[in-house]
């Protein structure tokens, strides 16, 4: 919720995670305010990474305030994260985009080069329980220029100009609340000297998770480097990225060569009267026990020209009423579970690269009974 009055409240227990004492939701580390740059130039976007100590039993609600004015108080208009829901894994950052109601506050935050800034985090459940903590947030700059570049027509490039998306309330008919989360999914970083490798990295995250889950790690390449090198070759990766037409065939070629019991498929988003079904299709695949790689197209509007594309690994999807979120592992962000609201038109709000729309997914199901080609 967007708070009108901010008070200091710390209750004696936190219901969602069944933690006995207040304060133990956090591991004592400082939240990270992540400012995204490319070649040293700010992209105009930022996220906040929260150090959660425990695996929460269900999606919890997070509200975050940043003392932009540095006056020792947290005003309502300094709320940077408003009632965002996310799963959390112990020792892995829980990450949200910073989206102030007043856009000038984000600009002010980006201009503030001081290394520390006061942050208040409130974690709550739907039974009225809260765990509130104040921190000195640590500012870090995260440069993606060595890993990604603008390459139209390929998955992996970033837009030459960033267009920040406005947060909108998700629409559509109310459905039952949903929640699904795959824990222990790898979150591989970009490799030095390998630009625009997001498609192989997103695929490797999924394959390693499936191999551990279904006990076929012995059939996989010996090292992560070998795995990525093979996927690069199969998908015809270059420094421009991977052509969309090579994503699924490359995944199938890898699967067949290693004789893995996986069924690979591409599922496109369908938009009807402005309503995208991408989130629903992601949810269905995750609930079926499948891994999911999502391709995000960046453009100024749902019908606009695509300026760049990017691939991520989806690890969770959840909803409350008509609000929907996904949680992803993204090779261009620091290691953590990045959660974004998904709007009715398929827009993924607050991504550091700008206004992105879910376009298609690649998913794999484990089919031990027979080998699929």
C-alpha cells in the first residue's frame, strides 16, 4: 500500500515466514541501491536489492522508503516500492525496481553520489503482521556495457535510448490468487568477452536446474563454461546476440546431442483487445514443473517498433486479485530474485532497460518415458 503516515512498528513475529523474532527476516546486510549504467553512462533506472535471511513460505508484500531529502524521516512521497509481492530465498537478494510516484525523486536519487542513504523496509503478510527495519542503504553502480550492446534484430542487445515505463495497475477479470516459485535455480552472470549472451545464459540456468531436479547432471557438459560454449554454438551466438529464429532450434540441437529427455517448445504471447496472455502461459508452464525462458521486447508502446530484445530465466509467478508479478534471474543485474509487476498488456514494469513486453517463452518439460525430437 502507499502509506500516508509512516510510523515505527516492529511486531514480535512475522507470520508469512513463521519467524519467531522480529528483525530476523533480514540478514543484517545493507540493502543495495543498484544504479544501472552502460559504459559509465547512467541508464536512468535503479533497483533495490534486499538481503533476506530466510526462505519465506509464501510471497510476502514489500514496501520500501528511501530518504531522498535526507531529513531523517520517511515521507509518503519517498515510497520507492509500493506493495510489491515476491518470494525470497535466504542469502539471495530480493530485488525490485525503484519507482517513485514523483519521477523527479528518481532523478534526484541518481544524482546523489554519496555511498549511503537511509532506507526503511516493511515486509508484511495479509493477516496484518509486519516486520519493519531501517538501514543505511549502500549505493552501487552496475555497468552492463561489457556484456550487452544495442543490436537490432537480435536477442541480447539493449536500446540505444532508454524509455522508462510508467507503472499501471494491472487489469482484467479477477481470478483466484496464484503462486509458484522454483527455488535453487542458478543465476549465472555474463562472461568476460561474451557480449549479448543472455539467451545461452538463460537457457543454461534452466538446464542446470532441470538436471539437478531430475538427476541427469551426468549427461550434461562437464563444466558451466562447456555448457555455455555448446549453447553458443548451437544457437549461433555472436557478439550481436542470438537471432530469435535460432533460439528453439539451438535448444533442440543441444537436447538431441546429449540425448536428454526434454521436450522443448516455443509459446508466443497472444494479445486480444489489449490483454496479453503471456503471464498466464508462464504460470501454466511453471505449474507443470517446467523451466521457462522469457524473451522481452523493448519498445515505446505495445504496437511500437522493437528497439531491442533480452532473455531471462523465469523462476516464479504470483498474483493477488488482478495484480500479477513474475520473478526472474537476469544476467544483466546482480545475482538475486528480480520481481516485476506484469500489466494487462504484457508490459513488465520497471526493468532497467526500459519499457519491455513479454513476447514469447521457451520451456522444457522432462519426459522420461520417451525421447523427443
